[in-house]
């Protein structure tokens, strides 16, 4: 195994080795007095360091350019593809997980859930998501997906005394396994149709079997395999749509998000969704990116466009009716998946590179903002007085202006109001969609943005304009250095990327899939 | 040694931030000081590294006597003040008030500099910097005869509104100061930016502080009103965004470069039906803000619920953002579509604005609601002037925008005065106030006259010019005369509803015992009202002070629109293309052509340069031409 190979794999290796090390450390630390010292404080910092170094390694590789890693790429292909696209997603994933563990470092001790397993689970899950983002083969994709999901199932059930949490985990686990089975079945059909499992070969088969000077036998083979291909593609898309919680495969999302401890929710809304999107883009663009499959008339774009419209609209309409902020954020994350799907559809159009950059940039910004929003929600509550409903937030602007300001910033970013990064990300995404001539889709997305503003603003209304009802239980903000650091970090990123997006945008634009 | 010194000079913002971070906080330990300092320095370093490399874009040579950073300063000062406000102590409201007033007054004085420059055709105080080069987004601010008076109106009204607010609002002063400063920056940004992206950012940014002002200090039903205000405007602006993105997309297809600049986008000539759709996307966004019937329903609610200071800014300046943006961008980018729709829209402005607004106003029993509906009527004149599109009507409309800012701002202030004393605005509660509040009555009557448009006051000149311009408008064709007559009838209605209010509130017997001991205007209110009353007469008696500075810009604007109209008519439903000067000046020749060419050049000062298409593409383009 050469040094070059190690270098190319370093982001995933750092995170997974770190997970193993921390697991050991956690097991051995059972000897010490837990009453005196919280296991979270050291583990949170430890895993934050691991994730940060994983992120830095990915960033360094990105800057150095994957072209200098030819040896590693040749050795890893087609199972794992280390290109700029995966490296960009590595950065997003490690960033999302980094913020998550910091939030957990404050949340778990406060809510007496202080067990060290959480951190290795986050790390392992992140490693799975990274493998998923880099996967170039149906098999590695499935392994990555399962590694990622298993960790998350456990995290959702982390509050094991609470029936709600267990129910959420059970629901998520059952539906998740079902989706994984669909994905696997789809993969099997694709293999049956093409005889290949890696994306580039599947794409090669699609492009070269078919109608370009076929012999009779080839023609026959192709026509026989077409239904298999189509069903396989449909099943794979459904499996992925489940993970990104696109409507109508979203039913598990609100329950799982609400039942899980908030850091786990954060991780699901941020990193897991980003990983699934990376996979979706890679499968559709690499395996089914040929002219016929990616055309509006005969391929997947109209299906995905319908999913996007349904996801945006349904997510938005239900989000507006929620009484719990956490549930509202869950539905809003569904809506954002819809916006990103618009970008994915646009990638099939004429402005592919631009759409690719737009989706990547949007994913980055969405991850930061949504993690920030959940983080601020964590900071709003304390043990026994968690901030859950809108009423809990009443008058927070007066009681604790700093927390309220942080929450408003992230809410503004999610709603897409300048000068936050969320606005710019939306603008660029919609611009890419217009460039691809998907104007109707863009208009629907824009209208949805306005509907979204309604429920995002309600949070501000309660924080700044309402006083708590006398006698009503109110959320008492907690004090935690970990959470504060994570929020300050995320807030700075949201502002900096909103005002000066140029370089990051260029990085996103050049992070294309290399086949 | 020299190298170190050089590096230090390069990094001065970071070092400065570090020093400020280390020294400013009170009472931390040395370590904490060092930590905060390092974090501040690193943060600034981070921002410096992120900043686009391309330094100042080739700034057009500014005429001497114009400080190129003046406009940036005008916008930046309140913005910086707002950010600084976040770090000021909440416990000393006196300091916060003084700081806000200071910043607003400095802004006012600085804006007077704009008057020293002769405003001819074209842009002044142009300032261009690259912001997001990947998308061709630039910091492009400039002022011309059309925006000059609106900028001055903003810097003039906001200190007054702030001063009034400080008198009547006693809670959450810090939030109030923050909102006022942010609002000032955003409004100036809207009037000054020529980059459409920048414009959009400021347009949306102006929503937030106003939303806070209505939502925090409003009366009983404030939350609903605030939300209504926000959602109406935002609903309009996403349509604007969609149309804008399409325009930018077309521009980048035509030239191969991206730009959000107004001066670049106004070169794009779209086929008729596409132009129509883009025009409506822009127009609806602006009509919501104006507000034009039937999109006006948020306005009465917002005004009734807003605190006095908020109402003044809302009526005097925020609504002008809609009229100004329609004039500059709606008409400037799509002169053909705007022209085709103008007869219909003028009808809407007359019936839905002037007449309907006046009739609604007549029937109100809440003073503030009455003034709000009278705003709808007055803005009907403004919009009618724009739709008519003649030189006289557009200048009148511009003047009427200023007039409305002055007189309606003053009316809201006056209603606020009486509300502070009685905590009611119901007209039937009052009567005979002239006996207890003589000074107040005099001022109210003067402002009423201005609002009706009695000769000698400012309202007369604007309305007269609008009606006169409408009468002869070619765009409105045979409807021009009808519109003019009906608009003139609107003046009579204005007299009816305003005078009947004066009659019911100030004259007659003093029946209600609660009104017996009302104090007259106090010092603060007098100070706030005095400049407005003075302005009523200054504009009313010497309108040419304003008109002379805007005449050239308006006539050049009108000329360009006419030329683009002809080109667009020629294009019909053809492929979109870029307007060139030769295309525009096709029909003209000789010295007239030269003069027009000069004017067009002046109007393009500061426009982004379109790089010549790459050599490889050229033959292909030629072939296309040939095949045509």
C-alpha cells in the first residue's frame, strides 16, 4: 500500500480510525468516577478534533487537486472515487458532524444522556456517509449507506427511557431497512440488465448497447433488458428519495426528527441528507447521465421534477401548520430537499456545470444553517425546560438576546433573506435552474420560498413580539461553551459566505464529478 | 525589516481589529484580552482572504469635485452605526439616542454635498467595485437627477422620524435605534444602487427593520399587520427575482459574460411576449410596494398598527421605493412592455388609486386610516404620471413623490401628536380642538392644504404637472384626456375628505370633556414639524429648485425609452438581442444624432464592459448572420 493511496484515503481513514480510538478511550474511561467528570466533555472535544482534521485533510486534498493522486485513484476506482466532487462533500460532511459533536457536548450532559457511545456513533456514521459520497459502485454505495444508517438508528434511540424516542427509532429503522432493500433490489436488477455494478460501466453499457449499429443479437438483448433497467432505476431512485426524505417518502422524517435527541436530529438533517444527495447526484449523473436517460422526454428528469414540486409544496404547507419548532424545522428540511432536487433536475439540462456548483453550494449552506438552527434551539432550552413549541420561545428576545439573535440569523438564512448565505445559495440555485430553461420549476420554487417565509417568521414573531403567557412553562436557556462555540462558528460562516461567496462558489463550480 | 513593515501595512485591518478586540472589552483578564484580540484579527484576516482578488474595477473617470466614495459613505455610515449599535449598552438609552441622531444628521449633512454638483444627464458620484466576480455582481452606486431628490428626502425625513419616535417610544430603545439605522442604510441603498443584485439585497433588507418596527412598537393587532406587510412585499419580490434571473440568463447567453448591472441589462431586447412577462414580474413587485390597487390592502393595516415614526418612514420613503423602482427599472428595462400596458395601468391608477382611494378615505372614522387611504390616492397621481410617460408628467410625478413624502409624513406626525395625548384616533371623539390647540390647528390646516394641492403649496405644482402631462400623452392615446379629467376630479374629492376632517376635528363646539385640557404642541413636536412646514412652502413657491436638477435626466430617460421602444417594435417576436447605439440611432442623422449619441454615452457611464467574443466563436456568429 503506497503512501499516495493512504493520502488519497486519508479523510475517511482519519475519521474511522478516530472513531475506533475514541471507542477504546470511552470503554477504558469507565474506570473513572463519572459523578465527578462528564465523559462528554473530553469525548466531544476529541471527536471534534478528529472531524476537524478529517475536514482539513479533505480541504488540503481538494486544494492540491485529485490529479496528483492518480495512483490512489487508479487503485480505488471504481469502488471509491476520490475526485473534487467527493472531496467537497467530505468537507460538508465533516463540517456538519463537527458542529454536531460540539452540540452534543453541551446537550447530552444537560439532559442527563451523558453516555459516551454517541460520539463514536457520529464518527462511524460520518465515515459511512463519506464512503457513500465517494462510492462509484453499487456495492460500496450499499455498504456506505448501511454504515451511515445503522449509526443513525442507534442515535435516534439514544434516549432509551423515552417511549417517543424508541418509537421514532423503530419507525425509522423499519422504513429505512425497507428502503435499503428496495435500493439493493434495484441494484440487483441493474446488475442483471448490464452485467456490471460500477456506475461508469453501467453508463457505458447504456450508451453503447442500444441503437448505435447494433447486431441483431445485441438489439434483442437490449430490448429485453430495458424493462429491467427502468425498474432498477426506479427502485434506486426510491431508495435514495427515502434517505433525502422527498415527498411521498417522507413520512418517517417528522417523527424521527422530533423523537431523537436534538444533536442526532441535527446530524440527520445535515450530514445524512448531504451524503444521500451526493449519492443521488453521482448515481444519476454517472450511471444514468447519458443522453437518453437524462433527457426530459425519455428519462428520469420529469420524475425527479415531480418529486421536487411535491417535496417543496407539501413540506412547506405542513410546516406552516406545526406547533412545535423542532417539527417545523423537520418539515423545513424536507422543503429544502425539494429545492435541492430542483438543482439536480437542472443538472440534466444544458447548464450542467452551473447546476452542479449550485447544488453543492446549496448543500453546504443548508447544512451549516440547519445545524445552526437546531443548535440555537438546543441553546434555548435546558433540562426540564426544553424549547419545543413556539410558545416556549415567547419573549426570548428579551430574556436572552444573544441566543435569540443567533436563532434569527439561522432562520433568516433558511428563509433566504439577504445578506445571509441562504439567500445567495437560493439565488444561485434558481439562477442555475433558469439557465437550464426550467423556468416553471423555478417559479414554483420561488413561490414556495414565500410560503416558507411565513413559518420562519413566526419564530421571530414569538421571540421578539410576544410575551410569555403568565404561568406558561417557558424555556430557560442553558449555558454551554461547546454549543456556543459551534454556534459562533456557524454564524460566522453563514455571514461570511453570504457576503463574500465568491471563492467558495468557484470551488463548488470546479467540484465536478470525474468519471 | 522593510519586508516586515510591508507585511504589517498589508495586514493593517487585521492588526487594527486585533487591537480593538483586545482593548475595548471591559474588565477581562489579560489572557481573555489576548484571546479576543487574536480571534478578531483572524476573523478579519479570513474575510480579507475571501475577498475577491480583482481589486477596484476600472472605475470610470469621475468629474472633478466629486468624491467617489460619497455614496458608499452615505450608505455605509448608518450600516456601520447599526452594527456598532449591537455592541452598545442597553442601559443607557440617552447615549443610544444621541448616537443615532448624530449619525442620521451627519448623513443628512453629507448628502447635501450632492446638491453642489450640476446634475445634467448621466451619473454622478459613480463608485464601482467588484463584489462577486464569478457572477458579475458589483458594488455599483451612482446618483442622477431622478434619484437625487429621493436620496435627499430619505436623509431629510429619517432624522425627523427618529426624533419623533424618541419622544413617544420609551421601550427597547436599542432595538429602535438599530432598526432606524438599518432602515436608513437599506433605503439609501435602494435609491442608489445600479446593480440589480445589490438593489435586490437592499430591497429585501428594508423589509426587516420595518417589520420589527411594526411588530414591536405597534398597537393591538400589530403582529398580523407586520406579517401581512412582510409577506405581501416578499411575494412580489420573488416574482421580481424570477424575471431578473431570466434577464441575466438571456444577457449571459448573448454576451458570454454575466452581469447583474442595470446598465448592462437594459441593453437586452427581449421578444414581445417574453418582455411582457418579465415586465409584469418586475411591475407586480413594485406595485405591491407603491401600493397600486388591488395590491394595496396591506397599507392601511400596516399604517394603523405602526408607531408614528414607523408610519412617517413608511409613507414618506418606503412607498417611494416602489414608485422609484418602477420608474428606473420597470420602465428603464422594459420600455416597450411598459408602454404597451400604460393605458390600462393608467386606468387602474385613476379609478383604483385616485378615485377609489379618495372615496375610501372619505368614509374612514380612524384618522390614521384616513391618511393611509389618502396615500393610496396620492400615489395614484404619481403612478399616473409615470404611466403617461411624457416629460412633464414624469417630472411632475417625481416632484409629487417628494411632496407626498413631505406632506403625508407631516400628516402622520400630526396624527401621532394627537394620539399621544388621547390614545385614540377616532374622529368622532374630537371636535373644537382649535380652541385648545391653536398652533396645532394652524399647522394641521397648512399641511391639509398642501395635501389637497392648494396653489402656493407643494402639492399643487406636482398634481398640476401630472395632470397636464397626462392630457397630452401619446402613450395613453384617446384615454389621456379622460384620465386627466378624472384625475382633476380626484383633487376635488381630496378637498372634500380632508376639509371635512378638519371641520369635524378642529371646529365646531368642544363637546368632549376629555379634550378640554389638551396641551398644545411641545418643543419636540414643533422642532420636528418646522422643517416639514418650511419645505411645503419652499417647494410650493420655488419648484424650479427641484425641477431644474431633474429635468435633464428625465428627458434623457424619456428619449432613451422612446428609442428602445422603436427598436423593440422592430424586433417584435424575434430572437432576443443586444441593443447597440447604432440600432437606437437608426432614424436620426446629423447633429441631432450626435447629441443623442452623447446623451446615450453619458447614460452608460460606469456600465460593465462587454468583452469581445472569443475568436473561435466569431465565424459561427458570422455564419448565423449570413444565413439570415
